[in-house]
C-alpha cells in the first residue's frame, strides 16, 4: 500500500467515524433541540458526508485509479463535505444559538458543486485513462 493510499484510507475512515457520530447525535440528541425541518437539514449533511467518506475509503483501496486522480478527487470530496455538510450542520443550530448564520447559505451550494466536480473529474479521467495511456 502506498503512503497516499494509506493517507486516503485514514482520512476516509475518520470522516466516516465522524459521520456516524453526527448521525447518532442527530438521531438522539437533536430531536428536542431543533425543529423537524432543521433536523432534516442536519440529516442531509450526515448523508452526504457518509456517502463521500465511504467513497474516499474505496478510493484508497482502488489500485486501478491513478494517484493524481485520487488526489484531486479526494480533495474535492473533502472540501466539498466541509462546505456542504459543515454549513448544513451549522445552519441547523441557528435557532439554538440564536444567531443569524444565513451568510452560510451560499457556502452549501459551493460545497455541492465541489462534490459534483470530484465525481465528474473522476469519471472523465477514468473514461479517458486507456485512450491516452497516461494515467494520472
């Protein structure tokens, strides 16, 4: 296993553990604190974090994916999760903290765009990988 693959697996594993922790907190700790709509927002953040954390773990295990493709895809996923899920987590607590966090609203779609970019980049690079014989 290369150092990059090990690091990718570690990042994915810790992000997955966080998503499970956040999911448990949402299921058990938030019900009495926030509205149903806010809880749903939180759960969307958890879902997207969980899916992309698992994707990062799979990327660490996938030897067929060139290292540079892994690197840029994982970067898009991590920053995308931070922006997308992170902003949703914070927006969930707006009423609890009695704070106006509406400025975070535009951060969420930027995160979503980064997640889409990561998937599109991965797909395009895999699609063209055998054509140009220059993986990575």
